[in-house]
């Protein structure tokens, strides 16, 4: 009888919704993040790119070269103290155009993730909570169809049917990206949905909305934020690929992929026209991936 009168500690603990202490220990988690040298390097790169993009008109030596500018007298100049990355085929400063192109690259990443993540998370939550029902079957079969096609190929196909503008390029990428968040959240929601605190909320008459967004979603936020940080670089790469083939930002507005495409026609004589924009793409992806790796390790540790 004594065993029946004493509550089982494991059950009592399981009935309580786990509370992430990550946001309450920012100093401790920053210390964990800062111990990873590569992650700090990635953070410095990302912060530098963001600051450069914001203050581009004031930090670039030739801000007017980001628009419809022509200077044939200085066309094809190699890297020098006056033009550290050289000039392109019509005399525009490549360094200045790269800094301004960061604006479009960051805008693509922000808008695409803002458009793709919320519906993907919502669909994943719904399918995971109603697992093994017709709702789960419909959502996940559509998701599987989108996941079966490489995102670059699908984005190219969608963008090719639209007018080549930055907004259409972002929409095309977003239409291919939501499925990754649906798959991620589906697996987590399916697992969390079997926890005692979710079952207890259901038994007490809590609404489906409350269970989804107050019980299950908070336990999925860390992986979602980590994936978003890691996805920024890849979204920028897809955006650069679209602009490389002329389906993104249109001239004279600078875009990294477009600059690589234009410079490739003059290789290897004017190698700097393609190499420096390509290095800017690599640096951006590297920075966000290194920062994302550190954020992933920090968030996983914070949930322990």
C-alpha cells in the first residue's frame, strides 16, 4: 500500500512541461558559444557582412557605381590601391558593387525564411499531432513530393515561369523551402506528442490550438532556429544561382551571382571580375554555416 500512496516521481516530472532555460542563461550560453573559435569567426563574418550592407553608401569608395554608371576609361582595371578588387568591363568598382550586392543577398535570405518557415512549421505541427490520420497522410505526401526534387532545380523551374525579378526569385525559393521545415517539425511533434505533459493537457480538456502552440511548439524552437541559421547560407547560394542565369535581380542593381556570370565571360584575362564576387558568396555561406554550427551546439547544450 505504501507504494500506491507515494506518487511516482518520474510520472510527476513527466507531467510538467519542460521549460527551456536557454533564454534565462544568455551569459552562460554565450560562454559556450565563444569557446568554439570557428563559431566566433563565423559570427564576426556575419556581423561584418550585415554592417557592410547596412552602411554600404558610407563605407564604399564609389557608391555611385552600384547604379547605372559607366566609365570606359577605367574599364578592366586590375586590383590596385584605388580599386582593391579591380573594375568591371564598363569601369565600375567591383568592391563597391559587392558590398551593395550583400543587401540583396541578405534580403533574399530573410524574406525566403520568413515566408517558408511559418507555414512549414505549422504543417509539421499539424501532421505530427494528428499522426496516422488522413491529415498526416495528405500533408506528408505533398511534402515528400517537394522533397524529392532538388531545391535548385525546382526553384529554377518556378522562377523560369515568372518575370525575372528579385521578388519572384524569392517567391520561387520560398515555394521549395517550406517542406524542409515541415519534415523537421513533423518528426519532433510526433515524438513530443507522446509525452505525458501533452497527454495531460489533452485529458484536462485543453484545445488543440493550445496543445500545438503552448505545449509542443516551444519544445521545437531550438532546432527550428538552428536550421534557420544554417539555411541562410544555402538560401543565398540558391539566390545567387538564380541571378547567375538571369532569373534574379536585374541590372544595373548588383547581384553576386550576376557579377560572377558577367565576369566569367572575360576569364581568365580579367579574372578578378568573377573571382572576387565568387569569394564573397563563399565567405557569406562560410560565415553563416560556422555561426549556425555554434548555435546548434549551444542550443543543444542549453536543452540538456
